[in-house]
C-alpha cells in the first residue's frame, strides 16, 4: 500500500478525505430513496419491485442523480482544515442539498405545474410525469451545485447565499415553464401543456426536460462572473437573476438557430406536439442541453 501511495503521488490524508466523502455520499444517496418514499407516501420496495412502477423509478433516479450533482459541489477535499471539518461540511451541505431538492420538487408541483398532481400521477405509473419530475430535480441540483462552488466557508452567510440562489433558480424555472406553456398554447389552439403532460404525451416531457435543464445550466454560468462576498450578497444575487435571464434568452436564441439547422425540413410542432415523435423530441432535448453546455463552458 505504501509503495502504491508513493507511485501515485497520493498521501494518506488525501485518501482519508476521499474515504470520508465517499462514505457520506453513499449514505446520503441511500437516504434519498427513503426520503422519496416518505414524501410520496409509498413503500419504495413495493413500488419498484412488486408494482414495477417505472414512473416512480424514473422520478427516484432523477432525485438520486440530483443529489449526486449537489454532492460534487459539497466536496472540499484537502481544502478542509481537518477531517472533522470535512465530515461537518459534507454532511451539512449534503443534507441541506437533499432538503432543497425536495423543496424544489414541492415548488415545481405547486407553482410551476400547479394544474397537475405529480405525486398521484406517478403512483398511477405515468412515465411522462416521472420524467418531468426527474428533470426538475436535476435542474434544481445543477444550480445548487453552482452556488455551493461559488460560496466560501461554512457559516450562516453561506447558507443564506445557497438558499437565495435556490430561490433565484426556482424563479427562473417557473418563468421558463410559463413561457413554454404560452408557446404550446399558441401552436396548439390554446391547448394546455400541463394537461398534455398529464395525459402522458412523452415527447413533450422529453422536450420540456431539455428546456429546464438547459435553463439551469444557463443560470449557473453566473458563478463565473460574480465574486462571493457576504457584504455584497444582495447585489450578487440580483446579478445572478439578471445574468440568468440574459443567459437563458441567449441559450434560447442559439438553440432555436441550431434546431433550424440540425432539424431542417422537419415541422417540430407537428412532429412533437401533435404526432408525439419522441425521437425528434430527444434531438431537441440534446440540442438544448448541448448549446447550454457549450455556452457555459465558453463563459468559464
């Protein structure tokens, strides 16, 4: 073991930090299954193994992936002053991230998609709603991770900053949902996007998932331009909101251009909205996320 440590250039302290982070991460990921079952009022083993509820499985998978994304922002490694501080920091940020993911789900249910009961529909094995729920959790996690990497230290100010960033994120996700609802209604004789999702139109869910995740990536880019400071927190968070709106608009414009090029000759409204073409919707999702990733990488 000592020879291996010498060859790889790792030191024992770093290995202990890695062991701490991985242990806590696995425990928290396991806890997410329990929390998801509790919040949905179901027995997870029964839903997954006996009822074969794929919708619940997709929703739970989204929550677990979301927590994993958050935990990558919680890990501090050698920058922690001691092993105990690493445990405290990882647990604090990890548990708070888990809570915010679940709070984000409630906000998504009650405000963004307030016309449908996601919990009930997931129990009814609605795959479309399971996918939408998973995408919402992942989108929330992307922004929480960005804020975790943006803040410095472990005190009340950092948790205020994380909470405020979370509020900004949810505001943007609700705003994007409202815009997409209006676009859908305009293109489909004033039909309701939420009703279409509740009726199981999977292609719309795939497209919508790409839109919310790309929005989260766009908003997270603000962390590269704003410097964290407890004294200027209000100004910085306003900057997050303004920059998030600008980036979201920019991503939307570039995505529209890319779709015209990649999907030239294809009527997206007819294929996705009316014919429920999941393949075309998947390409739309890939384009949205790709443009957001490229743009945020360039901003970094």
